[in-house]
C-alpha cells in the first residue's frame, strides 16, 4: 500500500501483485465494471470506474473464494 493508503486498481489490494483484466462491461449509466485477477495470489475483485466532467472515480470491491 502506498504512503497515502491508496492501492492502484492495477495492483492487488491484498498482496499488491500485478493484475489482469479478464472481463469488462459497460453499464447503462456510463460506468465500467472491470473484473480483475491477481497474477500473484489469485484474488479476484471488481473495479467500478466512472467518469464525469471533472472527476475520475474508481471503487474496488474485493471478493475471493476460501478453499
């Protein structure tokens, strides 16, 4: 995690490893859902990206299966 406490969507929020996007979907309200998977630990999560005239906002939802 960076000094600001923010983890980039390109990096896993669990282990900070590199991730890949394995699916993207546009929503009717203009937001983009990107389904990501960590290449290091295998965690899967969704980023919800939205654009406006002045602000770019990204939310991260984390989910993984316990074995």
